[in-house]
C-alpha cells in the first residue's frame, strides 16, 4: 500500500510518495550511523592539524622576530667597534697631540740657555713672554683624556634599543653582565641562571623560553657574552685599565673578568600578538571547514537518497 502526500502552491503541484521516502530514509540511517561520526572525526582531525600548524607558525614568527632583533643589536655592536670607536680614538689622539705640542712650546725657554749671547736670549725671551702666558692660559682649558661610553658596543646596542622601546614598549633588549662596570647593567636573578646555563654547557649558543610578564606571555631568546683577551684591556686588573674609565666608574666593579661567559644578550618579544592571530585564524578556518563538511554531508545524503529512491521506483522483475 502506497501513501502519498500532495502539495499545491499556486501554479505548482507536488506529489510525495511517503512510502518510498520512508523506505529510503530507512536505508540512509545505517549509512549516516557511519558517515556522521566519520565526518566529525575528520573535521576534528583537520582542525587539530591546522591549529598545530598555525601555532608552529606563530612560534616561528616570534622566534624570527627575536633573531632579527639580536641581529640588529649585533650590527650596531659591529658598527660601533669598527666605525665609531676608531673615529673617537682618532679625535682623542688629535687632542693629545695638541696638548703635547703645547707642552713643547712651554718648554722652549729651556733651550734659550744654549743661545750664544745674553742679548739674543733677552730678545727671544721678550718675544716668547706673551706666547708663554697665552700658552699657560690655554693649557688650563685643554680637555683631559675622556672615556666615551658611546665607543663601547655594549653601551651602543643597549642605547639603540632604548629608543626602539619608546615606540614598541613590549619589546625589550638588554646586555647584562655578572660584574659590569656600570651597576645598572648587572644581571637579574633569572639572567644569572642563563649565564650559569651557558657556563655549564659551553657548546650552547642560544637559550630560549617563554615567561610570564605583566603584559602577558613573552618569548625570551638569549646568547652568551664571552670575554676574550681584548676585553681584559679594560676589564682585567683595575690598575691596568684606562685611567679615564676608572675615573668615571671607580675601581669596585667590572674588573678581573675571567675568560668565560660573563654576561648575556637577552631579547624579549611579546608572544600574545602572534598567538592571538593564530587563534583568530583557527576560528575562521574552523567555520569554513564546518561549512564545507556540512555541505559535503548534505550532498552525500541527497545523492544517496535520490539513488535509493530511483531504485525503489523501478518495478520488480517478473
């Protein structure tokens, strides 16, 4: 017995064979028992894979940003040591040469005793009297040899990122030492742990980790600062250090450095921004994947229903 349902909509007439529809749905039920869980599992697996990839991309982005900042700091250090420091040394040498020439002028009168006659000595002495007074006055105005922190790569790189931080306050760069000349550059407790790690593992070139900060999660990348023989010119024994350095910072800090890891370069990059972009991306991808899988599920059911209905409509063979 067939049950039919008729539907009239103005100029359109629809007739539905309820018996065939129910029969087709009965056949579709076992199919959907397997199809629906399979599509849900596939959707979940696809979402998991996409999320892992987006998370990896976000982490890679943060790490590359940190490496880029360290490369910028290293470039600043190199520029300072190869361009700025020699220029300041050259200008300082000119000043010292001028001071030496001034001293030679002041010592001219010592040679006057070698002149043959007293009259010649009096003439030269009269001519040099005013020069002597002017030179004496000028000598008191000559600058002493000074220490310029700007010529130190350590200082230059830190100052550069001080201005960078004014525009990007959540980014940070520091060069810290266990025993710095300037106490402001001393390592914090967690930076000391990094130095200890590098000393215990000499083959390590980098240490990276995430840490919580008041502004959220921050990715930290650090590299060791190793003292070599050239560093001991200023940071060896205090009595052998440049006098102008000792005069500026004193004799209590920054000397007797070992030829080992004495500090770290540390750059901190906010991880929240990249993570938030990954979360926004996975939400968008999830919506699209959900729509695609829902559409596929509907299409499969429609095709299966049409195929089963057609088979049911064929008359049985005699």
